[in-house]
């Protein structure tokens, strides 16, 4: 007995026991056992183990009531609920509790329906039970039809058919009330069989195992005529209760042990007294009427008296000290106390579990969409409108991290990078067949990933057309004369530039197609997410929406593709009205290419440019190329003519002089500027230019600098001019005749330089002379010279000059034409690159992404022909699985609410 029961008086305990068993009955009627692990007693045993006799003894039913004949053994669970009544007579009510369908699946709603009226005559119990079992095994029959059948023989052949079940999980409930009964509840299961079809054996075994799991006291009938080790029922009990905490052994048929079975009796006595196969709740031994006593219609009282006499007079039972382990009365009393104790102990857990399951069930039911109750057409229109609003929000809003706006922007950014990588990879140096140089060291555009294009490759492209992969200039020098058309000297054919532009844009069309494909994928993913989110409960409607949306996407994809496909092709034809930006870009790249060209020439051997138009350019002797170290003129040949390289002293800048000296220029004489125009000198020196004499600029026109005491004569075109004192010029540190050759005008503009025409490798580099013309000089040293040069220019009054302008100082180059074409093509690339990376994304966003969002709702309404009478049947029939789930949750909710109500009422009582 539990601790709570020990504190109650017999009357209080009896009342508490009735209340608990009544609560257990109500919970089972509601089907709570499908949700909660209710406490119970389950009787199991092998077939012919005497289990039915024990059930008869506990329930007090007539010995002929429980089916026991061959072919009529229990084929379904029988739930016996006993109630003690101090007043009134004995009564019995038989009901059928339907919990499973014919396939063995749990029904949504458990029902317990009385099978006939209340029975007051014990003799009527047996035929009613037979009819009830037939009704359970034939769920296709109307129970009322079976109940009214006049005679049902022991095998029940009248109702045997192909639809009859060999066994059933549904329960026959027997409610017994009487003054002689003890408050108790238990379930009697069909006996375990061995001689039957494997499927039937397995069905019964699974039924037994499912009932003895969990919060269950297992009452195992053990016939003493068989070895305990051979009892299958006990093995199943040990399987589910390995510690023996929930198992109670009930020994049957002790009167069938003959007087000579001394060893067998001693073995069973050891088991009863706990010396073998011990169990926590131990074993009980009962003796039930034999066949002769049943034939004489022995009563329950007579059976209990005969049982008591047998155990008190038959050894070794009569000599055992455990008298409370013998007899049905002791078994019933113990079972009742154990069951009440289990109910008391588990009731708080049952209440808590029922409450938590009800909350969870309500949450799941609330999460499901409500059943459609409004007009189908209006409801469907609401769904489509909600879907289109979500699509519109995804297209125009970027609040979420992975929204379409962000994904499309990323696709457009990748498109920009792919177009930028196609920039012409021009390198303004000459590629030598015999010398392999690092392209990365001479690369001008670090982002360009196209084929490397050298000066000699440009020469081939201009005069022979595009050649890829680029090859050495020497291999094609013999073909140049035949490639020139009717062009003026140094005039590059327009078709050559167009060809260059076209080839560098060859990958734009595929990049554009890829960009549109990526955006389409993102749009489709977004639409698929919205379709599932909005229409998942309507399988038929979801499928149709997916088809119609796919058609809309394809339609606008074709339109957008038709519009954007010509855009890259149009860019291949050079055209722009943004002439200012084109000029700036061309000048910028020209400066970069010239600067790179100038730096790359330092320390490299000259490259022979092939003959062009039948002329041959012969480089000057090596002695004349040593960075202008000669002090005398050196002849060299151009186009068959001989020119003299001026001495080194002829290249410094021309200062003011103290006297006027005529300067011969083209046989003309120019008079120098009067002395008064020069700053603080003692004489003027005439400067001969083209035969004219010009007077030097007055000293006041130059910045004030320290004076010197000597002058140096300067010879120009056969005339001699006195150089101005050194103090007449601003001090420019590190500028010598080895790196700054001369200052002269190069064209329009406030300031420019022109160097004497020389070979490409003979031109000194103004920027890098102080660091011995080596690219390995430290950057800080190079920057120091740049700053010095800029400071000197600013002192001379030339403001606004930057490092980028230094490329303009580079003298005319034999590859001047090629460099200019490089600059023009690269400058135009910048124009088209800027245009296309904005135009294509804008068109894709307008004609594809936004167009789909704007047209989605009108197109879907048209496609679905809303307003027709069969809209619900055609499109918004719910997913069957959703309907089933809602129904299951609704039934569970109602069942758990009933359980809660019953538990609440019990607590109040």
C-alpha cells in the first residue's frame, strides 16, 4: 500500500480507491490512453495457461462467461472494471471500445459504445460476450445485427467471412458492480499461441508487447504443469521489465501436480518464497474449479472455499510460512493496493503531461491555415493579391540580407568586373623573340586580363590586321609594305582601330547573357519561395501558379534578351558625343603609355624597327648612344639622309647673355631681345635662329637667382651664342645634361617639352636619371626627384603640373603612332565600358525584374479566369495531407480537453 493510503482509514481508503479507479475509467473512455501512459494491470499468459480461470476468479463472472472452448478463446483484449457497491445488486455492462481501424491504425476519435442493455443475470454474460467478440472481429457488420442474433454457437460460423479478423486490437469492456467485488481494473489479453500461421502468432505477440509497456503491472499466468523456463509469457515480461519491478507471477493449476511430483512442488515452492526467479512483487498461487466442479455449477463463494481448503491441507503449500501468497483473495487485495498506489504516484505526472500536450496541440493547430469558409473566388483573389504584393516587395525592397535587390546588385557587380577585365592589355614596349621579359613588370593596366599586346603587335595590327596570338614583329616585317593602303604618312586606317575595338569586346555578348541568366535564376528562386509560402496548402493551385509564373518569366526574359543583345554589338562601332571625356581618357592613357615606354627603355638595347614604305632606319653607332656623353657631333642616317647629332653641350637650356649675338635660323637673322628685358645681366648675347637675330628676354622676366662669373659659348646652326650666367636659372638639384637635354615648345599650351629626335633607347629619362635609370631604385628616392622637378617647374611659373603630365615630356618616338593608337583604343574602351556597365543592368532591371513584378497580378487573374463557379473545385481544394493533419489535431485537442476536464473535476472533488 502506498504512503498516502496508509494515512487513510479503511472507509477513506475505499472511497479514494473508487475515485481513482473511476477517474481511470473516464480517462480510458475519452481515449486518453492514446495520448497518456495510464496506469493499468494487464493479464498475459500462454494459451491454456489457466489465465481465463484467474480472470473469472478476480471478476466473479460465472465460470462459463469467459470464452474458453476450442475456437472461442479470447481473440481481443477484454477490459474488466470492478466496482464495489455497499448497496444495490450485482450488474454488468458490456461495451465495445473502437480504437483501431481494420488496418491496425489508431482512429482519430475513440468511441466506447454499449453492446446491449445492463445485465443483471450472470447467466446472460457469456452469450453477450460471445456476440460482442463476433462484433469486434467483424467491424463491417452492424453491432446491433450481431446482438439480435438468436443463437451463436461456440465457433460463430454464422458470421465467419473473408472480412472477419483472426484477432483484433479493439477492446471489449466489462463493467461489473456488486457488493462482493473489490475495486480493481485490469485488461485480459488473448493467450500467446504457438500452433498457428506466423502472421497470427506475430500479431498476438505484438499486441501483448504493446500493452505491457510503460506504466503497467504485468500479471503473468504460469501453469505449474510446465517448466517455468518454457513460459513464453514470462520471457516477454522480462523483455519489457528486465528488473522485475512491474511483474507479478500467478501460478495456476497446482491441483494438477500429482502426489509423486515432489521435486516439481519443491521447485515451485522455492519460487513462491523468493528463492528462485525473484520478482519485486513476488508470486501468488491460486486454485480454480476443475471441470467436474464447473459441471456442477459451482458458485464464486464455493470456489473460494474449495481453494482455501486445498492450500491449507495440501503439502507443501500448507507448510509454507508465506500464507498471504496463496489464494485468489490475497491476489485481488494485493493487486488493488498496487494499482491504487501506482495511480496515486503517477497522477501528478499525468496531469502535467496532459496539460503540456494540450498546449502543444493547440499551437500546432493554430499554425495551420484555417479551413476555407468564404467565397472561393474572393478567397483565391486574396491569395493571388498577397502573393503579388510579396513579389513586388521583394523586387523593390532590399531590407533583408538575401533579398532580390542585393542578389541582383551582386550580379551586376560581377558583370562590371567581367567587362573591366576585357580592357586592352597594351604594354608599350617591344617584345623580343630572344629575350623573355616579365609582362607584369611592364603592365600598365593591372585589371586587364586579356592577351598581352606589345608595340610590335600593335604595328602588325595596324599594317597587317589582327593577329592572335601575337607574334614577333620580325616574322612579319616583309609583309608590311603590301599592307599599306592609300593612307597619308602616320595616318592609321580607321578599320584597324575598329578591328581592335571589336576584338577586345568579343566577350561582352557572352558576359551580358551570363548576367541576365544569373538574375533570372535569382528571380526564379524568389518566386518559388513565394509560391510555396503562399500556396503550399493548395497543391493543385500551387502547381498552376508555378506554371503561369514560369510563362511570365520566360516572356519577359525573351523581351529583355531581345533588347540587350544588340547593345554590346552597338558598342563595337566607335561613336560617342562625350568628346571631352574621350579626349581626357585618351590623353591620360597616352601619358601612361609614354611614361612606361620611357622607363622601360633605360638600360635596354635598341630594337630595330622594320622598314616601312621602302625606307630603312639605321640606328646610330653605339658610341653615339651612350647617354649623350660625346662632346662632338655624330652622324647617323634616316631614310638615306645623314644627320648630325649635336654635341652634349648643345642641349642645356639657353640662358640670358651679356651681349647680343645673332642666331642663324634658316638663313635668317633674328635680333635678340634688348638687354633691358633680361634680369640683372651685364651684357646681351644674340641668339641665331633660322638666320634671324633675336634679343634675349630681359632679366626681369626670369626668377631672381644667384649670379655667376662666367659664361659658356653655345653653337647653334654654325653661330656662336654666349650662354647666360649660371645664376640666371633656378637651382634644380640633380638635373644635368645627362637627364635634362633641352626645353622647347611642343605645341599649343602654356608649357611643353621637345627633345631632339633620336632612337627609342637613346632618349634620357627626366624622371629616373638621379637613380641611374634603374627600376630597382627605392620609391622614396624616385618621389624625391619628382617633387624636385615639380618644385622647379613651379618656380618657373608653370603651375598645375602633375606627375601624370611628365609623359608629355617624352620626345617623339619611332612607335609614336602605335602608342597613340593604343591610347585612343584604350580611351574609347573607357567610354564604352562606362556605358555598358550601366546600360545593361538598367535594362535588365527595367525590362525583366520590374516588368515581372508589375505584370504578375494582371496576368495571373487573366490566366485563372477568376469569377467562375468552379474556382474552388478546380484550384483551391486543400492538400489532403493538410486536411488530415488538421482533423487529427482537432480530435486530439478535443480529447485532451476532455482529459483536462476530467482531471480538473477529480481535483475539485
